[in-house]
């Protein structure tokens, strides 16, 4: 026992003296310039979204009406009511402008951007649109993925494309639309 205590003490001393393990860092401690790529943006009233992933200038957003090919929209002003001052309160709502559902920080921000409140919380895919002859293809969020589907309008099935993060698609094919919406 008299050798055990010094042996344990020596072991703890040696173990504690090892160089501490730290994450490997190859980056310098001084600021580094970041290379950026300039992208072309669309101005107010110009085409945006679609397969070419065209972005709108700052202060604009891509609005979709479903009539353009390849999921394209037009750049419109993002803020509709600039005089409306909104608090930073976090009470998310799902608002809709045209064919796009988007999340807003709170109800005031949704109104400021001209959106109609659809629900409290984040936007969710409405499953009742699938197979619904009165359903319209709706975008959820502003992303660059193009969704294409069919919807019944004026007694005819027509193809609609939209850029979004997710989408509510009434019919995946023209045949499904025609069979359901005779």
C-alpha cells in the first residue's frame, strides 16, 4: 500500500502534464479575405426564379402567378406597407402572397409584406390540395427548386411550374387531372 499512493500520484502527475488535446486548426488567427462570386440579379418587373435560378435585387422578391413556363416569376417589391413599424416579437405566422406561402416573424411583418395570414406557426403543406379539382399549385418558401404539376382551371387541366422549397401539387400528371376533373 505504501508504494501504491506514490505510484498513483506519479501517474496523475504524468497524465496531467500531457499536452491538452485541441481541435486541429489550420486557419490563421488573422482575418482572411473571402472570395465571392458576383451573381446577376433581376430588377423590378424582370423575370426571376425558374430553372436558371434568377434572383431578385435586394428589397424585391419573386412573385409567381403560375402562367410562366419553367417556374419563373416576376420581381416585385417585398415590402408593401413601408410605413408600418413592426416589433421584433417572435410569433411566427404563415402568410400567403399570390401563389407563395412564406413564414413571417409575426403577424405585423406579414401585413407589412402584404401577405394574408394562413395559419399561426410555420407554413405546412396542405394535404387537401392533392387530388382536388379546385386546388391550385402553391409554392411554400422561396427556394430554387422547380415544381411542376397540373391543376384544373376553366374546365381544362393545365400544367403549372413554380420555384419553391416545397409545393402543394394538385395533380402530378395531366392524366390524373383529366380523370378526376371531367
